[in-house]
């Protein structure tokens, strides 16, 4: 897993993340323990250092999301066969 960035804010059940590189939209996001947190919903801000909005996975509570603020999140690698064009 590659480090995606650090959570800086929680708003309306969405996490705002300062990224270290540009992630793929819809990509899976994990915490340090390998638990799936959600997926990348949107990107905004400067090209050199964009922000990402993370849509949390079902089952995560508001309190659980609050504990992620200040912590690092990671982008998972895709496994399995890929479709060739």
C-alpha cells in the first residue's frame, strides 16, 4: 500500500485529505491497520498538492471517523486480472 496523505478535516460524513500524490477517483482507501475506510470521491485544489474527499464505507460511525483526523491513510493496490482494451 502507498501512503495517500493525512486527514485534515471531517465534514458531512466525508473526510478531507491532504494528498502526497494524485489518487485515482473511486480508488479504495485504507487505514494503517489495513481496514477499508472508503473510496476517493473528489479531488480539488492545486495540481502540485491536491486535496481529496473520501466517501466512508458503510458501517463507519461519526465517532470512528473523527478518530482518523491527523492520521495517515493509504491507497490500496488493485489485485486480480485487468481488462485489456
